C-alpha cells in the first residue's frame, strides 16, 4: 500500500491527525484529489453529501431534510456532517424520535410519495423509539429514511452505553428490531458500504411497488472514519417514479371480466392518489357509470361532490357505498390492499368476483383476486381503451343523494347536552369545507371516513397502522408538505395524551395548523367496542378505571404552555368561530371541545357501517356476552373462505 492509498502525497507519509482533522483535506491534497477523481470525507459527510444531490424529476431534493435527535451514537459523526452541509440538506430538531418520524411520514404521504424525509436517532432507546413509526410507514407503503446510530463496528469499547447485547449472536444490535418493519435494512460497518447501500435505499423508496421505509444502521465509529470516495458518486441523480404497464394477457382477462359483469363497483385505494390517477379514475367511472367507493387511504382522490363518489366502504362505510358493494357481482379494487375495514372482514361482497389493479403483486393477489399488476393510471387508461363501447346501469344516483342528505341532517343536528363527534365534524365542515381533515386512531377515523365531505385531496388519514399519537406530529408534517392548504387535526383526549410534544416544534418553526381536541374523558371508541362485544365497561373511560380520583386535565393550559394558541370552545358555533380565527396565525391553534362518548358517529344513520370481525369470548357468565357471541358466530358464517 502506498502513501497515496492512505490519502497522502506520493512518497510521503499522510498528514498527522493533529495537523489535519480526520476527513478534511488541506488545499494541496484537495487539488490532488480533484486530479485523481477522489475526495476524502468521513462516511457521515459522504452520506449527507450524496443525499443532498438525489433529485426528483421536478428538480427538488428527494430527501427534503433530516429530523434529528442527537446522542452519543450519532452526534459526533452524523451531527458534524449535517452541521457542515447546512441548508443543502437542512436539519430539524424534534421532541421525540417516534413523533418526528411521524412528521416525516405525513410529509411523504402529503407529497404523494414524490418526496421524503430522513430521521436520525442515537443508539439504543433513540433508535428503538423509531420502530413503531417504521411499522406505520411499512403498513402504509410510505417512504422514510431511518438513519439509526449503532454499536462500534470495531467492537473495541463493547459494551458501549445503551448497547443491547445478544448472548448468542455477536452481529445483532437493537436496530435489528427494524428488520420486519422496513423494506430494506442495511448495517454500515465499513465506509464503502455506503456506495451500494445508499443507492439501494433510494431505489426502494422511489419504486412504486416496493415503496416503504428504509433503515440504515450506521455504526458510530464508522460514521467518523475517513475514506477516499469517487467524485462520480456525488454527481446529482434524478430518480424517476416508473409506471409499469399491464401484462397483455392480464389486461385482456380484466377487460373480459368487466364486460361480463352485471353490476360492478370500483374501490378507490391510496394507490390512486400515489399514481396521480384521480382524473382518470373519475372519467373511467363516469363513462362506464360504475359507482366508486372509498378506502381510508383513497378517500378524497375524488371530491365528495363527484357524481360517481358514493362514499366510504365497509365497516365505517356509507349506506350508498355498502349497498353498491352488496349488489356488485364484480369488485374492481384499484390501488388498495383490501384491508378488513374495507371488506367488512370479507362479508361485504363475499360472492362477488374480485379484480385487483395494483402496482404491487403481493397486494394484487389477496383474497383470491384476479390480478392486473400495473400502475393505476396506466391500467385504467388501458382498460378504458378496451371498453370504449361499454356502459352499466350500476350506479344509483338517488341512493347517493339520499345518503348525503342524511349525513347533512345527522351532522347538523342540534346537540342535546354535550355534542357528539358527528356534530363536531359537521361544525368543522361548515367552517372549513376546503380544509384537509387529518387524524389517526380512535373514533374519529371511522367518523371522518363516514361523514367528512372531502374536497379534492381534503383528507389525510393514518389508518393502516391506526397509531395513536400520530395526529399532532402528522399535522405538522402534512402542513410542511401542503403549505397551501388548511390542515385540521382531529385528535381525541386519549391520543393527545400519548404524544403531543411536537406542538412545541411546530411553534418553534412557525408551522400553523388547527387542532380540534375532542375531550370525552377516556378512550370512548374502545369503550363502545367493548360494550358491543359483550364486555363490561372497564379501563377505557376514566370513570371505569382503577383510580382514586378522576383526572381534571386542563388541555388548554397544557397546549398553551408549549406556545400554541389554545382555547376551549363554548359550543359548536364558537368552535366554528375559533377555526376561522386560527387562519390568521403562524403557530398551531388548539381548540378543545367537550364531547359525549356515546353514541357512535353513525348511530341513527340508516344503513351506515358494516360488521367487523373482533373475536368475542366463547364462554362467559353474562347474558350480554352470550348474546354477543351468538351474533359473532352468525356473522363469521358469512365470511368468504378465500383469503
């Protein structure tokens, strides 16, 4: 090995570390590096430099920036590199590793997967805090880059602070927890691993079929090691989102199935939005007169005002949508994995044939469906060309009109005592009809899917993983992605208590959004499910918990303590006024309103909702439990056998 191999001048020893800090070059060495086509950087410096020049077709960085909480596993290496690169790859500080990752995920969803963000945390609890967020991104098929600090590759100081040792496997660390919940995992134990790991990571994140989270477990000593990198590695690169075309035989079979159908229905999933197929879907449905029913991820691909939009499908579905689904002999599922809420746990359309249009073969093949593996927009365009002369009598416009009228009356009813969730939704809808309603877990996701009359792209829901605590951070990430839209964050008191600290981040960064905090004094959604399943009221509402005193939580004071503008709405009219007032602020506004935990959002709406498979105990002492079990057995008997 020559001195040149070590990064120094030929015929001389490399400069001493005292004279030149590791990873940096003096002017003479820099000139030589340019001539030889290499540049000497630490692994961390190389990572951030490479990420800063990975571009979209629109000329923007694909990785918008990096959320970071530093610890001993990433502050000296990656932290120094991020500081050095500055605004070329900006760094933002969060309050919790999980929630700042939620913000990154919401950003990617708000950008329809066209851009993403990275998140870094230190070794140990910092990294494992991100695992829940990684699972959320994995389930929802959303890109985020997790850069997790890791143990020393050289093992000299083992065990280091926060190191989790596997007694039987010296290669494992806490970061192996990421393996089942990311699409690509790599452990960087040598600097040159980045030459292959980084392109693989971006390939996964920009591939519409494989899209999802990536974890690069970055050994902390390797982050600081210097290496001679090919200058060509840092040339800007454009990542194009491909649009796979359908196989000719699959396309012909799909067209034949549609021609043979009597009463088809279209299920609109999130893949429609990620493909940019909204207009094509609307035109396809209109020309063939096929009703469109929505999943959580697909809602607002078509505005509710679109004449072919029959509303939400399944467990939290509209009467019009579920009637269309029950009467269908062919279900054309576009860009959806047909989760149990959409299919009514496989009882909503058990006899219908399924045709699944999906860019991912794994999702297309579910429930015994006939597959059309392709980009949603390309597939719908190809089907439209095959079916130019076809039109059905499947859509019932009166059923749709009746449903929308029933929703308006239900959400506009005057409250008798504390308002219901439906009445709160109605008040917000009237105050901000063009806003983006966003939420995650509890009552509100089902209520919003059922009742919110979304404008185009006026809906953002994390319901693949149904992760409590996503809401506040998600609203911040969504607003970063869609600064042109009003973001309305619905969150229950239970979910707010789980994760609210990114309010402080949003205040610091001046990211405005409006939080509607419904306080029903506990987990009202699960309390209702508990009762429906024959159980006694237990451990959900505070009134049914094993506690000595009922909590008196001042949510207004709590939110205000983090710098948000916070107020308690006196009634629904005041709620609307406070939403209007929030539009003039550059910080988050939190509006607290007390609600009743009963009834459910669809109670009183004829035909709303469908069965959901939640297993009921087979034996138990109460009559309620016995009756619930009898109902459960009857419903299970209706389930389709092919899964």
